């Protein structure tokens, strides 16, 4: 609606009569009219002298100088004012020319005052409409610049048309630098978890023609590389006909919101995963929170207890205090901390350490409770075990045969066991808390202090007896005596404690002399026993040999010689074991050449002995050698009885070697071959049966060769 106040018009007309006529007519219609003849005067009045006009009525043809369209262009560069053109020309090019300058119209001269007045009023209405639109536009611009959310508007190609300061701050670009640029080229968004690029919401809106929102955990990366967690939505911009003309993108920085939510989630995660039970109730003691630890400790699931009264679920037995006293303490001090006994879902008792806290609202009114509880059943049992262990350690220390003394950093005695009492002649209560110096002779105290100080600085432990060097002790009766000692240190509550274990060296010397005498006596006894055993075996061997020599019947003579050979095997092994440096074992090279020669020499037949020991430095135990010796005795006896009957050049071949863990023993002679029909399974002779049994006892195996003289190959484990 056009305002009623008197409007002022600047009439620009170069023809005086026509200007006067138009001015009079306009004034009759209630307008204030100022007339100028050319464009230069119009510019001077409007732009230089700053005269105010509500409208300019501009003749297009102004003679020499600026024409109407040029004048209008210059004025509109500086101010916004409605300009209505006048002309006697109606050519299309002139009309189009005016339309490019202003949108207020064109009036043909001599159209009459009615048409002119109507055109002027129409121009005023259009001007007021433009002012309203401008005001709204300015208002929207102000709102756009003032709102807290970032706003970016694009055209249908996704090119930036508008951007408010918040958006500039977040993306790091000024609007003037990116106007007309495609949004996707500067709006960099990625997924916070995968770091993969997120599709631009403007592209989604343009392709779907609907409002869309960004997924959660979307990060905007600014021009400078700074990252913001953002939430946004994109909507189509539609004209009055409903056609999409662009997209408006609205987003905001929710980084702090995410941080707060992350903290809340983190705190909730902690509460859900702490080892302590956390239970919350309202002011009426109805359970509102029950974490996983509570489920584990009490056996109730959260969904089973939420909303129920806590005392219906947890039957509590307070120790050394009444329920009423607990409630009073909570209201007076704000919390109760103590040990209680509660029951699990299965009705089994459990020892609990609980801290119950009173919650208050902003007005100081109680609105709930939080109980943090810990199962201390195992801790109580551990404490009992520790107490029992400490008691045992105390008993062990007191029953130890060595003196044990502990001192603190000031060399004050903190432990003095019973053996120390006996060694030094003091009771423990007399020495606890006193200086260690009283137990050390005066002349050794300075040296002793230096050793402890050095040990304190280096921390190098001296755990072996005697490593501290020769030290001396002082008994309560004034006697100085030599001591062997070891020292160690521990740290308890950031304080070093030193423990010395002492042994009376004078007693040890006495005991060592006694032990030496006992060992010498034992050695003499063993020598005497050995001498007697050797003599007895020799006597038995001699008697059997003599008895064999006195026999005329060959079978009896052979039996006696075989028995003598077996005794000789045992005698040789016994003698080698006695003089061996190893424990109950004998070297192969020390045993086999001797025993083979001893057995062969028992028999009257002359035999050449070929002994080959492939592996030197190998020892075998007495049990193995005893069995192997009997096996060799039986093999040699068999050769003497059966193989060498008609031979003059008799030879025995013996080889032994170690391959891996196996011993390989090979025995053969150059006598008569063993018939293939004779095996360890069907042999009627005692010797071959005995050999087979002994090989089995060794866990071994035996092969018999039947050609080119008898040959026996025996394998057995060297570790048996």
C-alpha cells in the first residue's frame, strides 16, 4: 500500500513547455515536483547535494550530454530510487534498453495525466514492495549471519551461493573466496571410525529431491586440517511452483557434545566393568542401577532386581553395629564404610566390604544411595593363610640352627631368633631395638660398619656363607669367636631391612674334625672289607680251579672251570669298581681286555685274544657290566668246549662300540661252525639259554652267524 504522505518527484525534461505542463499536472495530483533540464543537473541534485526524492521521472532523450538511460545508470550506482522513464519513442530497442536499467516501467509522453499518475503510483507500489523484500532479505541475511548453525546454500549444480560466518569458521574458507565453487570441492567429510569419505549431502539431496541427514560419527576436515564432529541436514530449496532451485545445508559442531557423550559412555563402561559391585537406589531404596560386578557377586541379573527394594534382595548382617546406627551415620557423615555379611541369590553367605554414600539434590534433600561393595571372602581367607604362614615362618626362624638377625637402616636390631640367643648369650627382648655394635668386638666395629654401608649402596647380595670375609662376634660373657655370615636386603614400606645369617665357625671346625675322623675310620673299614671280599673271591676261585685240576672226568672238570670263570668275572668287576673314579661305573678299555684275558687264562687251551674297542672313554654301570661279563664268560666257555677241539691256532675276536645310545658287541672265534639247527629257542645247553636270558634282561637283541666260525652280535641300550 502506497504511503499517504506527499511524494517528491524529480522531473528530468529538456523541453521547457512540456516540463512546465507535466509539473503543473503532477502538482495538481498532490506531488511535490522539482524540474531539471539535463542529466548532469539531476546527478548533481541527487548525488552531490543529496536532495531527497521519492521518484525520478526521467526523459530518455535529453539533448546534448547524458541521455536519460545513462543518467539513470549513474544514479543507480550510488542509491536505490525508483526511476520511471518518459519518451515519445515506442521503438522495441528503446523499451528493452530501459528494462535493463530499472524495472519501474516506461510511459509514453502525451498519454495523459491519468496514465502518468497510474504509472507513478504503480512505481511507488513496486518500490515499496522492493523495500519490503529488501527488508526481509536484510533480515534473513542478519538471521543467517547470527544463527549458531553453519548454513551453506547452493544452486542446482551444487555451487555455493550463500555461506554464513559459522560455516566460514568451520570449513576454513571465506565466502568471497569460494562463491560459485562446487561445495564437494571444499566440504571434506569422512567417517570418524573408518576414515572413509562420506557422500556429500548436497549431491544426495539433488539426486533424491528430499531432505537428508548425515550419519552419526561424521567428521568435517577444515581447510587447515582441523577436525570437527558434525551433525547436519540438507534440504531442497523450492520456488513458488515447487521446483528445486538449489540446496540449503545446515550443520553444527557437535564435537563437545560427542566428548561429553563419550565421557558419559566411558564412565558407564567403567561402572559396568569395574570389579566392585555398584548399586544405586532412589530415596525409597528401590534399585535403579545394578552393574555386572553386582550380578557376578550376588548372582542376580540386573533385570531381576531393578525397581525392587534393596533390602528385599540383599539381606545384610552388620558386624558390631546396628542397622539404625548405620542409617544415622549415613545421614550425619554422608556415608558408611564397613564390613558386612550378605546373601547371594542361592542364599549362601558372602563377606562384603561396602561403602554406602548418600545422594542429595540441589536443595540438599536426600534422593538416593550408591553402594560400592567388594567381595572380601577370598581376601579374608588369604589373610588367614598369610597369618598362618607368618606363624610358620616365625616358628621356622626360631627353630633354625643358624643365628638370624635383622637390622634397620640405623643398624638397630628388629629380629633376633633363638639360635642368636644361644650364640650370643642374650635374650631377644634384651636386643630388639638396640644397636648391633654390642654383638661385635670393639676392634672390628668400624670395619663391620663399612661393609654394611657398602652393601647398602651397591645392593649386591652376599648369600653364601663366608662371602663377607672373616668376621668376629662378641658373646655376652666377653668371648670373641669367629663367624661365617651371609647378608641380604629387602625393602618394606620404602625402608631397607638387612638380614644376616650367622654360623659359629668355632663349632664348625670342631664338627669338621669329627667328620674327618669318621670319614677316615670309614675309609679304613671299607679297605678292610674290600681286602676281605677280594681274598674271599680269590679263595673261592682258587678252590674251584684246584678242584678242577684234580678231576679226571672231563665233564666235572669243565663244570668246575665254568664256575671258577663266573667267580673270576665278578672278582674282576668288583676290583675295577673299587678303583674306578666314576660312580658305580667302569671304563670299557679298563674292563674288557682284563676280563677277557682272565677268563681265557682259566682254561688250559692256548688261545690268541683279539680285542678291539672302537669307542674310548665310555663307561658302563655295574649292573650292565655284570650281565655282559657273564655273557662273555659263557661265550668263551662255549668256544673252549666246542669250537677249539681239533684246532692248534685258536683265536677269539671281540669288538665293542657305541653308536648313539646303543652298544654293539661282536664276539667270534675261528673254531667249528655252529649248526644252523642250534638256536636260542631250541638249544638244550645251559650256556646259550643263559646268554639269551641276559640279553633280554638288558633289553637287547642278539644275532647268531653260522658260517666261517661262530659269530654273535649283541645290541643293547647303554642307559639300562
